């Protein structure tokens, strides 16, 4: 079982930066692939970034490539999403997600993740 708690969201002007954190509890965190998803009002939850169990493999949505960076610190049971050059269209609730234990590779599909945090709001003003 993995429990996830996101933090770091807020209001920022276009062009600014935020760093989201996702603190995980559970003995198997080091074996879980992780992902970040976002959901804007009236829209589906979509993939933002994924990272494998070791941090050696990452993936990004085309819309954030070159601006966002996903990373993890397994010693701290934490996954991060560094968000730079933010745009108003990045406004959404951002969710951290974990795949089940020992599924070590990321996926772009929300249905492939078994554990979800409560989400953190990111609002980018123009």
C-alpha cells in the first residue's frame, strides 16, 4: 500500500516556476514507478510526466517537454515536478500517482496507476 501527499502548488504569474513534491509512505516506494497527471476544469486527467523506479528513465507530455522536470529521491520517499516557464494553459489540479509494487516502469495511461494523491492546485495568471 502506498499513500501519496502532494504539496507545492499555488498561484504564479506566467513565466514563473513552481516545484511540486509528492511524499509517499509505504515500504515498497523504491520499487514503484511514479507519474504526474493534471486535470483542468471540464477536461480529462492527462499525463504530464513519468519516472521509473530508479529515476533512470523519464517521459513527458509534448506540451511540457523542455519546461518540466520529474525527479525522485528514494531516500526521502519523494517525487518532484519542477515546473518552469509556466503558461496559463498549465492551470490545473496536479496529481501524483504510483504504480503497484514492483511495476518499475512508467506509463502514460492513468488507468495503469494504482495509487493517487489528493491533488494540488496550480494556477498560472497571464
